[in-house]
């Protein structure tokens, strides 16, 4: 699969992924009111989504972008970009 994640798309994925990791940590630390099974489920889902976002940002490849026909990756060298 060719690269299809770049620029602002990649920055947003990294930012949201890191925010979700922090939210997951806060859920584990302060999520007692949620109850025992709910707290773990919420934390696991947050971590899974964060992992997907950070993984697709790092690899610069996203199956969802490919399925939707989106490509935000700029193949030009940094010197040639405006």
C-alpha cells in the first residue's frame, strides 16, 4: 500500500492519539465512579483508538483513507513544497 497520510492529517492523528493516551491514563487513575468493568473497557477502547491513530500516522498509510479515495501525502521533496 502506498503512503496516503501526510501534512495536517498526520499532525492531527498524532495530537488526537496522544490526547487519547492521556485520557486513558486519567480514566485508570480517576475512573473509580465508572465502576470496575466499565473503567477497564473505556480505558481499553481509548488505548486501541490511540494505537490505530498513532500507527497510521507513523506509517503514513491508512486503509480507511484508501477506501475513501483520500490522499493527503505530498510526494514532493520538502525543498519543492510551497
